[in-house]
């Protein structure tokens, strides 16, 4: 017993010395790292002040940051309240760095892509949270414009504006967010603020609305209650099923601290419908353990097996479920998981949000290559790299949630 106790003391002392040495060695964290294990080299880059859409963009993509308006933009209804008094609200410690003070992980952009800005958007402020391509190669752009201005645009293959869909058809999105195009070239747009998903025909007619505009809440099929709660992104299964990701990071669940009996859950979730809009199932996040997700900001369906990839942005991870809602695994990342896509060859990619890059990965999350020059307003930079799309040649088309421009990224031949 004495020897066993001595061993315990010795091990404890040795462990303490090792811990102290490790702590001392880690007191100055590295600011860069070499290429290794198939990953490119990385380095830290500072943030850039977020103009939140208050920009003017000249032909060719040059950005001018405009003064912030003296009064906030007019909205149809208030957006979800800011997050407080909840474990999913993020770091609220005094002295914690704000987003515009963060040092961000950047990967060496070694994939050989060139940047251009051939799409001229209508005049006026407003970032571009999402773009999409239809089967004919037309580019659709969903933009956060002031109330009374159109937000959905269609450009042909020569970057000519051929269709503008106004508020008289689709209403005005309080917080334009995700967009996706289904197998019949219908365009689906999501309004996080007013809690709707809308299906629009290729010629600009409103075909379906899921949710009730201005009433965020819970989907309860038994009650016939079909409400959405902060819908963020939408994706389609291999059989046409519709997956809607709900729950924006660092917003609510104060939204549920009301007497509204239809809005009580306050958790990120995935709603699964068939292609006609009939309910199949839903599953929830609501914290940070295995199988949970704080937010559902990114969403994509693995074309090889139908798995559902969810971007838990503020937790720096991807959470993978089967097509029928069974938790499979977590994939940890070093960047914000703002959006997820699979390229034409079936490889997973992620947009790193305010880290300003698009990252090619393997299915374990190892970064294989990067496109983008980090956070900023220069060539190849993004304030928030988010929902983007590939064409059939694996070129990338991306908006910027905080800047009104579309970046085209083509691989050098």
C-alpha cells in the first residue's frame, strides 16, 4: 500500500511538471503551421470590420464601404431577438474578443483558382447571402435589399439580367438567407426572419409557401401546426425529399420566452418533408454533445449515400446524420462552418464564413485545399463566404452575406 501510494504521489508530481511544461510551451500559441499530412500550410490573419451590406460595388468588383445609416433598415416585423440567458448564446465573458478582433485560420490557397466579378447587380446596398445555378446555367441571386426593392434575380449564361422577381410576387424577406434549386429548376428561398420557405417556378411564379410569414414556431404535425423556426438553409435528398435546416447561431431561444403556445422548443432542428411538402420527420440540436448541434447554418446531402451534413457554425464542427435522422458522427474543423456543398465529383467542401475561404475536404474533415484570400473586401476576399454553388466544371459562384457582389472562381487551365 505504501509503495502504491508513493507511485501515485510520484506520478501526480511528474504529471504536474509535465502539465506545467506543456502550459508554458503553449503560452504563446503558434501563428502559422507547415503543410503536412496532405493539408496545405496555414497562418493567422486578422479580421476586417463587417459593413453588414452597406457597400457600393463598381463593375469589376471594386468595393467601397459606405457610412452606416443613422437609422436601421425598415423591416416588415422584428427579427428574432438576440440570444441571452442560454448555454447556446456563445462567449459573453467580459473582455472576450469581438468578431472583428479575431485572428482567423487561413489556409494557403494553392488550388490555382482565379477570381472575377462579371455579374452587375442592381444599384443599391445589400449583401448576397446565397446564389444558385439552374440546369440551363442561369445564375440566381438572392440579395438583402431594403424594403420595397426586389431581392431575387436571374442572370443568363452571359451574365445578363433576364428576370427580376419583386415583392408583389414573393413578398419581402426580412432576412434573406439560403437558396437552392430542385430537380425541376424550381427555386427555393428562405427568410430566416419571417420564418418561411418559398418555392418559385423558373419563370418567377410563387408555387408554394411553407410556414406562416411572421410567426416563428414549432412544427407539430399532430396539431396540424406547420410553422418554421429561423429557417436557414434547404437541401434535397436523392429521392427529392426536402430538408430544411432551422436555428441560426447566437440567436434565440429568447424567441420562445413568450406566451405563444406554438413557439416553445427553441432548439436548432432539421425538418424532413417529401417533395410535395408532406411531413416525414424532424430532429433536434439543442446543445453541444454528440448528436447535438447549436445551430444548423450549413446543410448539404452527401450524393454517395444520402447522409445529411449539418454545419454547426459556432461550434466549429459538422454533424452528420443518416437520411432518416440517425446521428452518425462529428467532424471537427478549425474554421466557422458557414455552408457545405459537394462538388460534381462528390467531394465535400465548406465555406468558412468570416474566415473568408472555401475549403475542399475529405470525409474526415482534413483540409485538402483552399480558395479565397480571407476576410476583407479585396480581390478574392469575403466578409462572409456563405452559400455558394458549383457549375458542371467545378467552378465556384459565391455571394457575400455582407457585400453586394458575386465572385466567380475558375480554375486556371
